[in-house]
């Protein structure tokens, strides 16, 4: 008999139907001449109760199995007399596919998130992480669906690259050279003898390559892993994370903000419509008020203010911030949250940042003090999306690169797009894990990615 997923058994079957389930035992209770297994296969949050009686020839063996064991169950779906569940399965045949030793670490009790991180190979079987990774999967699909519906081309940009998009130098080096005795030329490492013939690293962004494709296909997006060798152990930083980076030709900063608003609203709405069971768990166990927060954002009006206006409002607030507010300094999370929660009362785009705190590729405004950049800030988190109109004017871009300490010849291929058929274009980046933290209420980035990579940790 073909296996039926538990989510279908709970929602698409009727009483008296003979079904086959396969999954893992979450809990086991025994009574007089009866045993109850809570079986879960990961297809949904709920488990399905399996009722086992001595009529089964292997009943004695079954009541000795451990939590975490893997079973194949054939039985009849019946209405359950127990409170809190509609259905249960009266087992007619149960096969133990894999027993679990008594030291199985996921017992029937609440485990700390720190402990579950130490067993990342097993934590997907827990309620919390089952919900996290189902939601992560659903949102991945929603991202592709959003861009597909709007005619965007999906582009796979390189993971190994010879350029540092952000110019921060926080790249993981990729090399096959002997680390103890690398070839040298005039005392320096001779990267020409490396595998790729030059110095390479793991990408921090696919944006620059995405811009190339935008000049051929108009609207494109990338969605893939990125890496940053930043020695930070905060709850918001990971060495490996996923980024969504759309790029639009013939677009300005206003178009960029409109796409970012539509995108975030779409993803929040999709989550509310398709992940209700898991969101209910997060709302109850992780962040009280999560559903209200998401429903408010889905309907909210997105405000806009310039960076200069934001600084003026923060300075006039009378608040005692940990980090002083001054024009020319980057806004900190406490400033961003104050703007969204106290000044605006909802999401807000902050635009036109000082040129000195933004990347070389952002379009210089006419005042030559600011660039056409935007950050989308949301309550409780602060920045969730960052983007800009790109500098399409070749002489200005070359000057900005030189001012930023980037040799123009190192990005000759990028500059070629400004020499041949340059056009206005804009785009933004959204960190997938940051989005998941917002949608689930999880407070640590390590808990929304299957196998977190952080300083000192690359296990599993």
C-alpha cells in the first residue's frame, strides 16, 4: 500500500478508510491492553495518534520501542474519542523500520534552543524546528513565485568570485596553494599559480553579476548562498546565509521602493495564508503577538523619509540613545526601531544616505553629498531590505571606485556595461534568514538555517 502523508490523512480522508503511514514516534503511552503512538512524518505540525492493541502479533515488541523509532503503520482511520484531535488510526499492521536507543536526546520535554543547536542533525524532528523549516521551504517557493509572476529571470550567480562587491575585505579565501609553503614572487604570494590563476574567494553578493544580466533581460533576480568572514558572534550574523537580490533595468529609486514594498507584503501575506498551523505555534510559543504584527504589516501603509529628515527627527526626540545620532553616521538598530515604532508606527523607507557610508555602485545624487539608496525599516527589527539605484554614468562610477579605493581595472567587465548601452537600473537585497526571523519570531539567526556556520562552528 502506498504511503499517505499525515497532513493528507488529517485533511483529505474520511472515516473508515484504510491508510498506510510512515514516520517517527514522538511519544508513546501504554495502558491496560493498549498503546498509543504519536506518529509524525514532518509533513505538518500535527502528529497522528496510532492505537495499538494485543491483537497485533508483535504487540509485545512494539510497546518496548523507544521514542524516535521509525514505524510503518497500516490501519483504519476513525474518529477519535480523545479531546484535541479529530482522527486516530486503529492499527492493523505495524512494522518497526528502525528502533531508537534509550539515549535518544529528543524526549517529551521542552529543550533549550542552545541544546538543540548542539544536535542540529536531529533538531528538525522537534516541533520548533519542524515549523521553522516548513516555513522556510514555503517561503522559498513564494519568492520564486513572486518573481515568476512578474516576468523576472532567475539567474545563478557565481559562488566563487575574484571581486569583493561590498569592498569590505571580509571574504573567505578559496585556494589550492600549499598553506605552509605557497609560491612567492618578490616576497608576495604568487596567486597566478593558484587554481583560478588569481586571488579568489566566496561571494558576498551576486549583485554585480546580476546587473550584467539586467542589461540583457531587463528584470532578473538571484537567490542563493552568500558568505561573509566577519568575526561576529551576534544573534544576527552568520558566515553563510542566503540572499534574494532582484535587479531592474530602466528603474529608479522610486521603482526600487515600490518593488520592495510589493515583495515584502506578498511574502507576509503568503505566509499568513499558507503557513497558518506553524504560525499559530510561533505565536503561542515564540513571540506573543506575532500574528497581529504580520497582519498589521500586510495591510500597512509604507511611509518614506530621507536620511536627513530621519536624523532630524531622532535628534529632536529627546531620547537617550546608546549610539549618538549625527548626520554622516550610519543609523543603528535602536534608531531604526524608534523611527518605525515611535515616529511612523509602521514600515518606513529611509532614502538618500550620505555618500560616505554607502557602497561605490550607488547612484550619486545631484547634491553630491548623498546617494540614491534606500533601507526598508520595519517595527521590532529595523532594517530588513537595503537597495539603491545603481550608478549608470561611467565617469561618475570610475570616480566613485577610485574614492573608495577600488581599482577600476579590477572590475573592467562591470564598467563595460556603462560603456555599451548603459541604462538606469536599480535593485535591492533581502537576507532570507533575517526575513525568516521576522516571520517566525525566532531571535537567533542560527535557528532559521538548517546548519549554521558561525565563528568557531562548522559542524554537521
